[in-house]
């Protein structure tokens, strides 16, 4: 009897110890292995977008959210309205709510290091969405477009609009010189540098041989960059350039990296008397193919825009999310070109498309991105 009782006590203690060890393992797993383990159905995904002031970010957020929910995930979709503290707080809240993956399009890619490192310490996977997140080892993947190619396309489009190049890229009949001005995106957005460098790689030889003349003399990135991609700032800068540098001369072309800036630039040009048969608008480029700019292209005002199909970008980010949660390695096509200051971030880069009056129908309408009524 005594031996039987001792045996039962030892067995009971062993069971308690085993259960305690199991509980401890589960708790540790919750903190350090959020992704790639167990049943992921219903997992919370944090989706953080910079602003609703640009229609493209609204589309991005909606597309990502809908696709994740279709796969059975819960989504916290947040917009920071270009406020760095707001976005930091939103991400901190998502971490505290138990998000398993964060998909982040940053207001400022350099300002979220502590939040990203906290996510990494808890095993939360981080996907940089279109804007590279910098200065953190906890950025796992990057979903974007070939951003240097976007800049090259913008520059080639400017040259085509001026007649220096033909549509097929061969030399055109126009010899210049042409007066042009340069704009760049927000210096706190890593992509802005890629856009500008890609454009200048194409344009610099034409500037060197005086085919293109920047009458203002403003050609370096810091001088021509527009903080937070603000259209009003771009409009003011264009007004100042026309007033200070042009006099009786005319602006023939403007390198603009984003449609919102393009609208501001065209407004400044219109106020200065452009947009008439005797003084047509300068050739103005853009990016994102937003409705207002596509309408402007159709009307013969803005010359072109670079189309980045956000439906495909959303699909990439969602596929990455689904893969990491299921313990798979997401597909990437670039592991060398996007260094965030700490590491080369594995990236999946999509191909952009240049849109102008000749092809907007086939690229934007026939693909279902917009309806014909959207562009009336």
C-alpha cells in the first residue's frame, strides 16, 4: 500500500511538471514564433498606410484588406495622415493587439525603428510596402516596383513628349535646346531617391550637351525635393521658378515624379499663362495614374504618368503574408539592391508601365483598373 501510494504521488508530480513545461513552451512560442506555427486562420494582420490624401493609398489599403480577409485573416487597417507619431502609435497598438504580421507603407521610413525592433523581438514578421523601411534588422521583406526603372520611364517620357525621342526610343527630330525644370519626391521616402537617380541617369547626358537646359540651375536632389509629396509646395516652387528664371523665356518640360505634384505644377503654369494655343502647357510627367491626372492627360494637359498596378502589389504583399504565416519562404526577385542601412531586404519588384494619351484606354480601362465612367 505504501509503495503504491508513493508511486501515485510521483506519477502525479511528473504529470504536473509535464503540464507546466507544456504551458511554458506555449507561452514562449507566443512571444518568439508568431509566424509559421500552428493554425493561422483568423490571425490579425496590421496594415499601415501613410495617408488618405492620395487615392492610390486608399486603393492599396482596400485591396490588401480585402485579399487578406478573403483568406480568413483579421485586418487592422490604419491611415496615419502623414503623421509620424500617429503611425508609430498605430503600429504599437497593433503589436499589443497580437498582430502576427505588419504590412507597412511608412510616412517616414527612417522613423519607425523602435516599433519595428519591438515587432521583431516578438516574432512578428514585417513587410515593407512600396516604401522601404530603414535602419532595422526586423524588416523581413519588401514589396514594391522597380523604382529606378520608374524614374527612367519618367525621363524617357519627358524626352518623348519634347520630341527628342520617338515612342520606340529612337532619336526624334527635335534637337532643342529645351528649357526644363526638375522636381523630386519627399526626402524621407526612400523611393524618391530611386526615382530621381533613375531619371537623372537618362537626362544628365542631354543636360551635359545642352539639349536640355535647366534655367533655374537647380539640379540636385535636396534642392528639388518636395517634402511629403505636397502638391501645394510643388505649385509654389513652380510659381517661383517661372517668376525668377524665365521672364520672356518659356518652360518646355517638367520632370515630375508624382501626379499630385504634376497637378500643382500645371496649376502654376496655367496661372502664368500656359495652356493656350499660343503657349501650350509644358510637357509634364507623373506617377500613379490617379484619376485627376488621367483626365488631365486625356484633355491634353499633363503629358504622361507611370502606372503602378496596386492590385498586383497588394497580391504580392498578401502572398508574402500568407507564406510566412504558413512557414513558407515568400518568392522574391531581388536580394541585392534594397539595403535599408542594416541589411539587404529580400524584395519582390513589379514592372511599371508608362501611360499617355495614346495607351491609357488599353492599360487602364481595358484592364479593369478604371471604368470609362471614372475618367469622364
